[in-house]
């Protein structure tokens, strides 16, 4: 990482060039999925999708759309590379986020095997960062198709934040019950102190949409859901969907400092030992 006193010249050599006035609008979204060191970056004319996976059971995707940038140039249909997300976030926040100050960001990429170049400027001070890019790993396809969705709920994040904060963390699993009948939406844990439940009736003010076609009970390892708490804490609304296999999709709507909207989505596979667990 080297300090620079002037902007790099000859931007024409880059196959990807993106500029934004406030780097926090990128770093805050990436922090929501920072539960593993490595991430895979997909860039297209639509913007960026950054993917993090763990244990082949959970996947997080951060969507940073092209409209957030005041300049976004793509010379290839799609660009894909793996990057150290920890290092990327350290570079994006290198100025420390001084109150009242914003850090402008220019991201440049010259093609396969080349580093990702970041040029950050705050209050007249320039910093260049060069981050090594790697061959991307194959990304899991959770095959979560909207046509196979059984139940879907959209709710304000506030009440789900409260429910998650009160989970019995001695429980290995978190059970989701979604039903057209009462209790409609129930979260349950089974810990050392016994069973605990949090119920959300469909008539609740916190519910914005309730589309449940059949009663469905699925369990997920709490350890796999924990990383989604970062995104939940930043979000204003959350979409909760389950498909016919019991796979879970949590989609979080997050507003950045400029009022623009970004989305973070988590996919989680159901607990394979569900039949062996305790009954509520």
C-alpha cells in the first residue's frame, strides 16, 4: 500500500472503473457479510455482487448496484475474482470515518490476474491501495427459485432484531414455523432452560406482507444464522422466505447514508438432523 500525491493517469487501461463520493456506502454493506476472510466479487453492468460462504450451508450476497456510483464503466460483460474481504474493508476505512467528512473512492481493475486498485481521498489527502485478486472458487448454487417458494413474510426489522437478541444461545437450532393459521410466524429455541417461543401474528403492525400457503416447520443451526445479525442490525425491512425443500432466504433492505437502498441476502440450508431434535 503506497501513498500517492496525484490520481493515477490513463484510466482507459482498466476494464472496470467505479467512482463514488462516499466510501462508507460501500464499506457498510460489505461489513454486513464479513463473517469470512475471503469473498468472491462479481461485477457486471448492473453493479457488484459480493458473495461469502461458510460450510457449504450458508451463503451471503451483498448487492451494490451501479446507480450508487456517479461513474461506473464496464468493458467486459462480467468480471469475477476472489479477494481478501478483511483487507478490502481495512483499505476502505483507512481514513477512519471522521465525523462530518466523507471519503471519495475510485475502484480500478485492469483484468484477469491484476490487483484491485483503490484510490481514496479525504480532505485533500490521497491514498492508493493495491489488493491482490485470486482465482475465484466455484460458488454454491442454492437453486432458490421464486416458483418454489412456499411461504413469504415481509416485516419491519425492528421486531426481528428484538427477537434475535433474546434467543436462547444454549440452543443449537432455531426453528421457524410459518403458517396461514395462528400463530402465523413463530421462532423457537430449545435450550438448557427449555423451549422458548416468539410469536408474530399476521395482523401485527410489524408485518408488511404475509403470504403463507401452507404450514411449514424448519430448523436451522443458530451458528449458521449468527452472521445474518450484522445485516439485520443495519436493515429497515426483512423478507423471510422458505421453499419446498425448507431452504431459508433472508433478504435485508439497507439504506445508506445518502438514502439509497441496497440489499443483502442470506441463504441457509435446513438442519439435516431435524427429525432427531426435541419437539416443541
